[in-house]
C-alpha cells in the first residue's frame, strides 16, 4: 500500500497500472505531432497537469527525480512545439523508459 496526502492508501498494483497507462499517454504524443494536429499543446498541458496532481496525491513521488524528469520532458515539448519530430521521438521514448523504470519499482508487490 502507498500513502496519499488524503490519508487513503492505494495499492501497489494500482500504481503499477497507472505507470503502464502513462506509457500509452506519452506514446500518444508521437502521432499527434507527426500529423501536425493543433491539439498537441493542450494534450501536453493536460498530461502535465495530471502528473503534477499525481505527485501531490502520492507522497512517495514527491522526492523521485524520475518523476520530475517526466514533467520536464513535457515542459520542453510544450515550449518547443516546432522542434523536429526526431526530437519528439527521442524525448517520448526517454519518457517511456522512465515510466517503465518507475513501474518496475512496484512490480515486486504486484
């Protein structure tokens, strides 16, 4: 069980599943960018808000440098909407790797 700021613990399995779904959320950035859709900045802001909210909810994430890296990657992508697709791919796959690493931290309990 993992503590939350609201005092209701959540299971390690739920956290594991969350990071698994986060991989898909990061991956979704690629086709949006490759298709030149105008919704990318809104999608990135929404994902970043979700991550920041998650960090505030789950006490254990507050001091995790990998979590900050995920937020920073989104900030870079938001601030540089015209960066080359190759840069977007690099950062998305870096974020996916971080999500998988964080997910693995909870696999022992799942």
